[in-house]
C-alpha cells in the first residue's frame, strides 16, 4: 500500500470576498442565439502560464468553439493558478467557481483512483499511445467514465505529455544521491524517492521555481522539460536527467457538468465534435512542440543526459517498484472501485497501450534531442 506521508492534502481555502468575486464572473446566461447555440462565458483556469504548450492546444479548441457557435461560447482563461489553486480544480468545478480547467491526475489520487495508473513510470514512453488509450477508455470503460462523472467533470481531450525527466543542479550518477534529497514529487515516484532515503515534497508546479531558488527542494522528479522551461527553472537548475521513466502523469482539459447541462443540444454537439477532433490535431502538433522544447533547453543553457541503466535498475529494485501495480489496484479498491472493475481497467489499459504503440512510429522527444 502506498505510504501516505507524501500524499496530497488539499488545504487551499477561498475567502468570502473571493467567493463573491468569482460568483460575479461565473457562467453566462442560458439564452441562445439565432443559431440555437447557448450564449455562455466559460471561466477556464490552469496552473500553467499562458506560454505553456498545452495552452496553444486549448486556445485552438476555444477559438474553434467560438467560431462554430457564432460567438455564443466564450472562454475566459486564467493562468498560473490565478483563479484558484490546481489542487482545488475539481471542487471549483463542482461548486461553479470554474467552468473549464486543466486537470492533472496527480492532484486527485482519491477522487480519480483509476486515472492514477498514468502515474506509474516505466510503463511506456509512447505519449501518443497513452492519449489514445485514455480517450478510448473514457468513452468505452464504464468504471472510468463514471469516475469523472462523479466528480462533475467531462474530459474534453487528454493532453499529450512529454516524457519524464529529473531536474536538478547535478547529474544523477548514483542512488546514494537520493539520501537526504528533497524532491518535488507525488504518487509512485514519491514513494521511490522516499524508499531511497529522500524526502518527497508536494508542491504545485507554480511553486517549484521559488522552492528551488530558495533551496527548499533539491530536485524535481518527475517533470517535463517544457514545464520546467515555462517556469524558467533553468535559471536555478540546469541539469535534466532522462531515467527512461517515460510517461508518468496525465492531464486533460475538462468541462464542468454544470456548464455542460446549461448548454443546448446544438451547443453540446459542437463541443463534442470539436473535442473529438482535438485529440488527433494535438498529437500532430506534439512532435513539433517536443523539437522546439529541445531547442529551448539548449538556448537556456540546460544539459540533458541519459542516466546509466544500472543506476535506474538499482533504484527500482530498492524502491519496490515491482509492487506498484498491486499498490495501485489496492488504492483504487480502497477508494471504492470494485476489484473486478479495477482488474479489467488495468488489463484493457495495458492492452490499448500495446496495440497503439505497435501501430504508431512515435519516438520520444528526449531520445531525439540527445541524438541531435
């Protein structure tokens, strides 16, 4: 069973004044325009800055939705946790403070237990396969679909994520370096750090730069290279290590069911159609974004290195990595998922990953970057 010392405990509170202000800028009216589309303003929030790659994908979706509905649906974005913390995203959707949001599995281990399988590193490094599998299963796996419905959110599209790196000030050359290390982490990687003698620290990514600059953390694992660059982390930590961990998290752009229920059938149809089209469009753009990230890393003076496999293998053995699938299943059951449903989900998810990996030619952006 996963240890709980590092697990997220959502503590952010919203004052009465903030609640009043947010209520004043909530979803718009339920009137429809001449084409039958609901006139509605959707407040969207994300912990990432406007420059983040995913925001290009979300902006494209929002612009197309506005065009398709003759301007009836307007998305108002709030960046860098400026509307509410990422840890409060699901609650914000449930109580109407937020209509759309960037939701990451790692923030909600108890609310989205099946989705936590995406936090298991070294399962796959094929980003396209992960997105395709999640999109398919969110529509076809009843238990997985019910998980989102219970939390009052509809995934619009799952976002392709760059493969994991460790960001720090020195290259990782020995498992002994984990002893005493304070690393921003969560989920299974946090347990691995803890079992190797380190101290995992849970922070929103918006807090990572300050923590690293003040020395309250020594490293970030897992991270993506683009997220690190988006918050200028290379100013205080220039070493990027590829441990071969591959995919380690999943995030999606979601719509609250409260906002969805306010929409006319015509509006809902356009949202669904554009959300379905967003997945292949995002994947098409993803490889180019990875290559741009490589260029940005070099320009920022960062160093990307491959960690020796013997170090990785020793760390995985030390941390009890082989037990993590069982830990995930046990945590899902504890959160209320039936054992048969969890077992079926894991089997189907891994099968989808295998099938999609065999049918695409994706090569990790980290590999392409190190090969020049």
